[in-house]
């Protein structure tokens, strides 16, 4: 369960997000949708404790991210690609995270299989396409078998088949009782993945609710 309550974030005189509130519930895929620059990444960074909010708070299962006892076992996150060192091999990136967070090594083969990177795991990250980097980021997010997944633009750079694969995976993951929050600037595409929608524009939430209700009131959401 994710609860973002009245989060405002200013960078100097610039307001990135203003009084943003949203809930992402277990068993559902929640889409955080809005154009580039709307404030999605800023909100997710606050949620993950990477940025301190100017006002408001963000909770995962009732506590701020930084207070989670075993963060990677609770929240799997993918922001802005994999964040992997280009000269490292994909599998070593995952090994390093697993060791740092005391996650059993057997999980590495499991998550590589889930994202379809088993064959490429021994190649260096610098040789990866954007889609492969995205898949490595998703694999890293899944290592700790988290109850909550937070993904910033997870299908960027994937081909249509890759998008379908990720979509099916995320729907199954949520159906097992997990919470999935994903951001996207592609509204029409994401509509096929999500149960609930939060639309943000120029730093403010403009509408939110179950997909059917939100699209009924906003025909323009289909891109
Ligand atoms: P989105 O993820 O929806 O594309 P962002 O959260 O990245 O939007 O950006 C929201 C706004 O905040 C933009 O106007 C952006 O320029 C600004 N912003 C984001 N991060 C910073 C930062 N570190 N310093 C200054 N402004 C920032
Ligand atoms: P490219 O190397 O041309 O950029 P991608 O790396 O985006 O291609 O994807 C290659 C193939 O891997 C896709 O056609 C798709 O079948 C599969 N794929 C992509 N992303 C995922 C994912 N997250 N999980 C599982 N399979 C994926």
C-alpha cells in the first residue's frame, strides 16, 4: 500500500509538485500519468526517500520509505533506467544488489528469467539496448520479492512485444496481492495495463480513480 499525502516539492523558486496526494492499493496496478515535466519523477523520488518533500509525506505500508527495516524486501523500484555501471556485466549488477541486501543468489537466475535476460546476462551493460537496460532495471526491482513495485516509465524503449510482456507480468504481479505503481507519459498505451489512474499536470493531480470512471469523464485520455 502506497499513500502520498499532500506532497509539495520546491527546488528554489520552482515548484515541481504542489499538494500531490495519491493512494496505490494492493491487488491493483495504479498508473501515474501525465506529460513530461508534470512532476511524476519528483513524486516518486519523494516516495522512495531520495528527495525530501517541502511539505507532506509519503508512506509505504504505513511508514516512510527510510524507516522500512528491509527496504528492498518491501519496495522494488526502477527509476530512470537500471542505473547500472556500463562496464559491469548485467548479472554482476544483480549480484552486487543481492549481496548488499542479503538476498539469496538463487533469485538472480529467477529474475533474469522473468524479464527474459538470461542469455544477455553475461554481456556488459554498455552493450545493452535501451529495452535491455529497462529489463535489467525491472529485474533488479524484483530481486527482493517486494510487496510494492514502483516503476518510473517502465516500458520506455521496449518494442510492442516487450510492452505486452511487461504488461502481462505487472498485471499478474498485482493479482497476487502486490501493489504496483507505474508512471507514464503515454496515456493510451498505459490504459491497457492499469486498474486505477492518477493524472498529474503541471505539478498538480487533476483527476484520479478507477480507470473506467476517469476515462468516462476525460475522453481525451486515449492519447
Ligand atoms: P516528470 O517525471 O513528470 O517528467 P519531473 O518530476 O521530472 O516530471 O519534473 C517536474 C518539474 O520539476 C519540471 O519542471 C522539472 O524541470 C523540475 N525539476 C525536477 N527535478 C528538479 C531539480 N533537481 N531541480 C530543479 N528542478 C527540477
Ligand atoms: P531491443 O534489443 O531490440 O531493444 P528489447 O530489449 O526491447 O529489444 O526486447 C527484446 C525482446 O525481449 C522483446 O521482443 C520482448 O519479447 C522481450 N522483452 C522485452 N522486455 C521484456 C520484459 N521486461 N520482460 C520480458 N520480456 C521482455
